[in-house]
């Protein structure tokens, strides 16, 4: 099976300025993410950025990089531009790996690509079980509920599912969304024409526009550990400790 990986890499970050260019054990954060994507078996890995500083960093470690508009509201929108710039065929599988995921397993990237190939849904993504109540209640942790077919029912920053009659949540039913997606390039072109839904604007979650428009998202627990996404200085410290072992 062939697939490409596109890594949306926006320079601006409100919570951790310049995070993709932060040094971690001698490499920038974006380079760690890129190296894991290369190991996934993808035929092509492209860094899609809106800033020449990230393009320069990508050039320095030999990555293919594509300059995109600064006006994209989210990573999926940025990928749709890249699909057109590169002339990708509608049937081509594209995996979206967030640039701030330096610990993501190559096996996980391959898994989500396989899932979109097998699924009759328009998008595939992954999750993992939530292990602590703190994470369940944390608004920075995006939760997902999905059905027996693996179809996503909803994503939220709020604690879902809610436990109406229990004093403590049953964490065996609670899953954290992992921000890696697979699509076909043709769907990215459809997505580019969609208006951002009010529910996406409320939760600041791009996948909610996809659900709002009636498209289906396949969800499955990740086959391997996904590590820590870097949103804050505390996250960066955790990743440095993990990679410095």
C-alpha cells in the first residue's frame, strides 16, 4: 500500500512560541516528527509550512517542504492546498501528521493509512484510552466517543461520555483523540469548499466540521504508544526527558 505523509507546520503558536524550531537532543522538534514519518514507510513525506524559517530548517535536514498560505484556519485546510499544488490524484492516500508530535510511532502512521484504505468512511483517525481522571477533565485533552463500527459520534474538549449516576468516571469507556488523520486527496478537495461550522468554532476542533457536513470518521485505538504532543513548555520538558533517555 502506498501513501504520502504531509506534516502541517505552522510557525505561530500562542502557547509555545516557535515551538517547531525548539531544540530537542540536537534536533528541532519538527525534525524529530519528520524522522518518525519517514520510518512509517510512506513513499513521500512533505512539510507544509507558512513560514520561511521552517522551510529553511526543513531544507537543512533534507526534507521536502512546500510553502503554503498563511490564511489557513487549520491543518486539514493546509493539506488541501498541498494536494492541489502537488497535483495528487483523487485516490491517493494522504496522512496528516501534526508537526508537534515528535514521539509519534511510525507504526501508528502506517496504521491510520491502512484504516482509510479498508474503511468506507471519508476520514480515519486514532485514539487511546484515558488513564487518569485529570486527563479526562483536562480541556486540552480532546475526547472522542465512537460506535461499534468505529464511526466517530463526537469529539469534545469537555469530559465525554458524561457519567450521570457515577461519582467517578469509568475510564475504560474514555478515549483521548490522537491528532493523526488519513484521507484521500479527493476528499481534501471537497473539504476545502466547506464552510467552518459553528460547532468547530465553539470547540476549536476541525474534525467537527467534517461530522457536521455528514461525512464519517473512522476511529480505532492506536497500535502503539503515541507519546506527548507539544503544546506547552511543560510538554516540551517531558519530550526532552523521553528522547534524552
